[in-house]
C-alpha cells in the first residue's frame, strides 16, 4: 500500500514510524492472504484531523457527537484502496488507557482501519467481530514482537560497540574516535493549506457515504 499523509491535526506526527507500520501491515496481510497482490500497490490516504474537525465528521456521517480515533472511507478511485481519517489527540489518550506506546497505538489503529477498507466490519455481527479482531490482534502482535526483537538487537549491538570503543580508547589514549551519525531525512507531510477544501474534496468526491469507525462499546484492551 502506498500511504499519502495529510496532517491537519495541529499535532506533530511520528511519520517515519507510521510509514513503517503501513509497510509491515502490508507484508503481514499479504502473508495471511487478507490483502491481494492487486491491492498491495494501491494508494491509501491517511488524513489527520484535530478533535473538533474529527467530531464534526463523526457527526455528519455517523450522528455520533464526539471525536473518534478513526473513520474509514471507501474510494471510487480505482487506484485507491480508500481513505482513513484519524484523530491523533484521541489516539494518544487511548495509548495511555491501553498501556501502549503512542507509536504502537497508531499502528493498531491503522491496522484496524485498513481491515475495514478490505471489507471487514466488526459492527455487522458477533461472528464478523470475532473474525476481524482475531486477524487484527494476531497481525498486531506479530509486528509488535518483531519490533521488540529489533530494538533488543540494536541495544545489544550499541552496548557492544560502546565497550569496544572504551577498550580501544584505553589502549591508544591519543587517538580520537570520531563517530559519524547519518541522519534519515524525514518525509514531509502534505502542506496544510486549503484545509477545508481538501477535506471536503476528499470526503465528498472520492468517497462513498459508507463510513466505519474503530471505536465500539466493548473495546478489547491491549497490553
């Protein structure tokens, strides 16, 4: 999936982590044959709004008078899988409630929205909820465990490198050790100009009226 990020939330986003989550979600859903090869290359819009705008959108499409974490919109564009409208302020609060890091909560929320775009809907029946949440929790734990393993390896590697530097420094005290750090360029989000025009255009011209939300009364707690 090719993510297109538009940030009109007024909040700084962990864009690099978001892009990595989309990549990992794509690969795991392909492995489970939940995502087809054809849909793999399609664009997915990620629109981030503040709480006020998210609340208005939730009211307009679902008659719910509160900001929700994510809304999914099916697309009529053959090159697009659809669009996900997220509220980072709500997601950040949920991260604390669920005992997760903000990045993991963003990842869980994105995964939920993508499954909606692929046709899964937990609100249709208990059976559909069990099916969707089973895939969601399984994929989430696989990706999360993988990230933990990578962090552990990196931490061990850094400690080993640090020990080696200290040993060399003791042997040759007159040699200066220069450590070069290559910083990764962060992808810039799409310009925030014409905020209402973009939002209205995306919701009205590229989407159907069928809207799906992640929030539900009995949300499963992630630990």
